[in-house]
C-alpha cells in the first residue's frame, strides 16, 4: 500500500482499477543514423504508413453515415496514399541521416506551413488534415497508442500526467470514476471539468505514473487530496465509512435545492451555474441554480477540429437559452489560447501562452472569428435572456474595441433583417490592471464578472497548473481580497452589479467573506450551489460585512485563511473542505 498526497481538485471518495492514460505529446527524439540504417528506417516508415491507413479505414467504417466525419477521414486516407509527402520524407532521410521520426515530424510541419501560406482557401483548410495525419503517423512510428476517453468502456480511475481541455471534456462520469494526475491544480481546467462532472480528483501528484501499474486498485480521496495505491482491507473499511458520511451529507444538502437563495435579512443573492457544453444547462435545475453565470463558449471550439460555423454556434447558444426557461444566461466570448488550443489554430501555441495571444487579444486580432461568434450570439438572443461578457480585458481600449465590433454586428444583422435583442455586455475582471482601473471600466460595462482563477494567478504570479508553486495560490491573500473589494466598490459606485464566476465563488469557505465584501451574484459548478446556499441563508449581510472587515484587517494570507477556516468549520461544519 502506497499513499501519495497531491492537491484536492474535486471532492468525493472513490476507488477502482487504474487505467493509465498516455498522451502522444511527448517530444520526438532527434539523433544521427548511419547510412547502413537508412533502409531499416524506411521499413519503419512503411510499417507506420500501413498501420495508419488501416486505422483510418477502420474509423471510416465505424463512422459511416456521419457526413462530416466521413469527409474528414476520406481526406486523411487520400493524404496517406499521396506519394509526394512520403517521397519527401525518404529523400530527406537519405540526405540528412537523421532518425525517421524526426524527419517525418519536420516534413509534415513544413508541408503544413507551405499550405498555410497558400492563397487558395481550400489548400489552407487542409492544414488541419496535414497536422492530424502527421500525428497519426508519428504515433505509430513511436509506438504510442492514444485512446479517446470517450472510448473507455470499463469503470476506471484515470491515471496520467495531464489532460488537455479538449481531452477532459470527453470524460464520461459513468465510466471515469476518479482522476489521479501528476500535473494540474485546483483551478486547472481538468479540475474544473472534474467538478462539473462530479468526478473525485486529486492532481499535482509527484512522479505518480511511474508508481502505478495497469489494473492496480487506486483509492482517490478528493476531500483530502490523497491517493492510495492498492489499499489494504482496513483502509478500505475506514474509507467506506467516510464515503457513506460524504454521501449522506450530499443527501442532506439536497433539501436546499428548491429554497430561495436569500439572506436572513431578506436580500436575494443569485447563485448561478458555470457550464462548458450546452448539455450541462439542463442539469443545473437539479441544484436550484438561478441561471448561468458563465458559459465557457470555447469548449464548443475545442470539441471539433474545425472552427464551428455561425449557424452551428447559434444553435448551441439557443439550446442553452431555451433550456434555462427564461433565466439569465451569461456567455463568455471565446477564450482560446494558453492551454486551450483548437487544432485549426495551432499557431496559438506560444512560449509563454498565459501572458500572450489569448482571449480578447486573439479575438480582436482575428475579427473574422470573433465577428462570427458575435453574430451567432446576437441571433440566439431571441431564445432567452442573454448577457455577453468579454474575457481578459486589461484596459478600456480593449473593451471599447470589442464593444465597437459588437455594435457593427448589430448594424449588420439589422440591415439583413435578422431579429436580435440588444443584450447587456459586460467586462470580466481577471487582470490586476482591470481590477485597479475598475472605476474606468464601470463607465462602459453593463456588469462585471470577476474571474478569480486568472485574477489570483496574475496577482500572485503563480501558474495555477504548476504543482510546484500551488501552495502560493491563495484566495485569502490581502492583495487578492483588496482587488475584489476595489472591483465591487467601483462597480457599485458606477451603478452596476458584480458576479464572480471563478472557482473561489463555489468554495464554501470563501462564501461569507465574499458576501461581506458586497458581491451581488455567485456563479459556480452546479454541485457547489446547495452548500453555498445553506451559508447564504444562515447569515445577514451586516454580519457578513463585519466578518469580512475582520478578515481584511489582518496582514497575511495565512492569518486570514486560518481565521476564515476556523470560523467556517465551527459554524458550518466545513471540515471536509
């Protein structure tokens, strides 16, 4: 029996057999070969081509009837049978005397770049196919068998290094019982999706994969951030009791689903839900959500290797609005970049992506993509109560440029005779620059939404996916609380409301502080709503303000954190968090 402690990312207790998920993003080796080895390398290449063709043909049979999939796979099969690229790989192999894996990678990369620079729209669209075929060929050359998470059929604990957002969104919560990953933190996208799917998860486990064999029994304690490999009978017995306590707690909280989210002195505090995909909207009613405070629209883009067309996006947004039956739905415009990259936009990859070309910066430079999304949003607005917000705003100029494009889209739709609503447009406060200049942004924004995941990351200079510095990522640092306080005060002075859609909003330990700071609305993973509602209904706003005032008078995050945790555990029995 081996115990390894990591980061508690999604609560709950579960155990099951390990499924080791290996990605194919490992670096391709580069080494010199002797002239005598060239023929062997060519045989390796031929074998990889043969396997790749057979794989694509098999997939074509599985997806027969799905028109788009069939067209894509036909294109991939044609590329694999095209002698030009293969001939180029073999020629470079003879000239450069480097291993075939490296030569293949560089040849496909160069071929894709040439197509990308073409003036022909059709050829430019083939870049994604080139990338996919190149990756498929490399996986066979390097003997990496990548499995789609959606294809796993047995109930397992997923063990691996990390998941990309586009991979994590494929998880089936009926099959993936728990997660145990080497990378990631509490606010990484893997953690967010695990909580959305109610999958217990522990992340940031050092050197974990090397300690696990396929089929090992893995116990995941998402409450304490602990993973146990092959637990003994006495340990399983103890955890079986803990799991029953946890399940009974969930049943007790379900009584709050149908109750109003109202403080003891009668103030309504809407508790909204965060969603990633349209199907999530219908699940929010089971938690008593007041609406949707954050629909992360980029997952619509990550689920496909092609950029979704305007009509496809419009239908997805309309589906969410209709599912909420007249409740407010706030949709965040595209936040691609960082660790979220669509295969068709591989040029988003950067050396320092979290400080780079992402979110509103990307959208304002690729107005064709941004404009298509805005058109889809406004067209969908007739299906419900829509609000739009722009992410990663750092200055008033960015916000005004985005508002100007939105106005241009409304003018276009008006000329075309397409119906739309003139919906409220808000600003996300995720950057220290935005929090410091909140009074300026409040003059233009219809509302604010505080994205604490990035606000904390940028304020404290802590990569939220890096387990080595995860201990520094702290809601209760005075600098973070002061930025939140300043944002709320500036918004109220400007006559607008403030929501928080970061993970801090769904942490019961933070609920009383945020109420006391004057936060108007909370938005969180649906499963967190009953616990936060219980706290909201137990206090008055003056008492919450007094509590927050005491916390803000303290000088360190450690001191504030201890004060808050001790109080919340004593009054609300939150020792499990």
